[in-house]
């Protein structure tokens, strides 16, 4: 397992809330992210197509991929919790990823520039927000 | 309000220009099953959802659709950026060049500009959520048709990913629809 594939084995847990989610039905953040779907029972491939493996070519891309996958896991939990607000497992899951997200975001912004304009590292000129790359420009 | 994040929800790195495909892909920007239509539909319908679940879900999915508009736009930008005027002409994009140069513009695959008449807001949660479920299915099919039209892995990766998001959103809308139905709304 490469180090950009975060924690694909969910730890055993004790569910203390009203259960709507099945904890065995979720992919880890890397697999869920490349598939675009964190829920195993909902994942439906098209024909024989497989999701693309995302392989970072440098530290910056690796950090961004880590950030994107935990953010995606949080977002999927968010959408689920909108419908099932009493699911304690999913709330725990959201918070587990949120903790990782905060660390990764801070790490990324300190090294590679702002993802949000209100980050900690905007205290010098030139103003970092208007520097390349823009998201639509790709890495080529 | 909204806060911009200076990154894509899923990466787009297209190495080869493909003008013929760009002409088809634009429908997921400004066509009836496009991401812009999805974003506007959910963000308009959310105000009259009957409870907090509905208000939250339509806000959050509507917001994600804005990120999908950006993914499709990035694909279009990268597919067109190295094209010459001659290449645009040869690939049926002379009319696009006449009006927009290489700027992006939301139309369907036939060049018909985006219109809000592509979606409805009835103010009735069951009617609106039924439309939302149908919209996700239609977008899934259009992504499949687009996947059938290319073999470039750089294009296939985000299309497969976006198709899967339609499946997840359909399920979340259906869960909410079923919940409201049970509540006797």
C-alpha cells in the first residue's frame, strides 16, 4: 500500500447511536474517492470500465490527493447524515476524517499556497491568492 | 453564502486536444442533463423543502453540482486550449469561434444555449424530488453516452467519476422522497 492510499481498513468500532448505516458497506477513503462512491452496495460500474488509479508524481500531488480523499469521505458522510441525522457511526466517521482533513489542509497550504483565501499564510506580498496554478489548468 | 476552494473536486489533466469530443461534452455544462442545470435546480428548490433534512440535502448536493460545473468546464478548457482556428473550423466549431473565440459557453451538444426552462420548481417536495431523481438518471445516461464516444483515459476518468456521483445523488434523493412519502406529505 502506498502512502497516498489512506487507511483503507476501517477500525472496529462501537456503535452507540441509532443505526442506519452498515459500517461494512463503506470503502476506505482512497478506494471510495477513485470510485466516486464511498458505499459498496451503491457502487455500479459501467460496462467493464474500472475507475482510474490516481498516482501522484510529486509530494504536492500526493498531499492534494490525500486531502481530496478525506474531504470526499467527509462529503459522502455529510450527504448521508442529511437524511439520517441520528446515525452515530457516520458522525464518528465524519469527525475521524475531519481531524485528518484539518492536518492535511494546514500542511498543504503552508507548503504550496492557499486553497482557501482565509488561510494562515497570506501575510506577505506578493498576494498569494492570485498565483498559479488555477484548478482548471491541470498539472501538464 | 459560498466559499471558493482553489482546487477541483476530482482532478482533470487532459493531454490531448479533442475538439470533436468537446463539442459533445459541452452538453454536460449547458444541456438539459448538465451540471449547471442540476446546480440551479437544487439550489432553487431547497427554500421550500418541508424540513431540515430536505433543506440540508438540496443545499449540499446543489453545492456539489457547482463543483461538477467546474470539472466539466476544466475539461472543455483543456480540450480546446491548444486548438488553432483551422482546427476549430475543421471540427464544426467555427460558429463557436465566431461568438466566443475559445471562451466557454453553456450550450447543449447542438449549440442551443442553456435555458432555465430545463428545470422546474413546483414548491411541492414530492414533485420536486421526483424531478431530481429523474434528473440524476438522465445525467447518468448522458455520461454513459459520452463514455461510449471516447477512448482517451484522461477523459474517461472524470466521466466515470461524475457518473458515479449521479448514482449516489439519486439514492439520497430517493431516500428523502420515501421518507416524506411515509410522513404523509
